[in-house]
C-alpha cells in the first residue's frame, strides 16, 4: 500500500497496518501499575501469607502503545506538511 502526495510516495508497514491497530481506548492491563493483595491462612499453627500482584485496568493510549488514532494523526501531519 502506498499514497502519492504530489511528487512524494508514502509507503511502509505502518501505513498498511493502520486498520489493524487497536483503538486508543481499547482495554489492556497495565504493565507497571498493579494492586497488591495479601492473603493469609493458618495451617497447623503456622501463618502463611500469599502476596498477589494484580495489574490494574488501563487502555492502549494510557500505556503508551501505538494505537489507531495516534498513527492516523501522524500520517495526517506528514501529508499536510507535504501539501504545503
């Protein structure tokens, strides 16, 4: 896939992959933010603690992943600059 703007030809995998990217508000789990849950239980007089780290809910924009809106905006800026 390619786009011609005046005498310039824009091509590449990012251009062809725009439609396959998720929306910015699409759900994902955070990689760096989490909630900590501690569960304790007693077994034969001994107390055991289990610590669980559960990722918080997030979205692609908040996590900084490439998303459809962001890439479309980049392409719009590039095309606008070429049209000047």
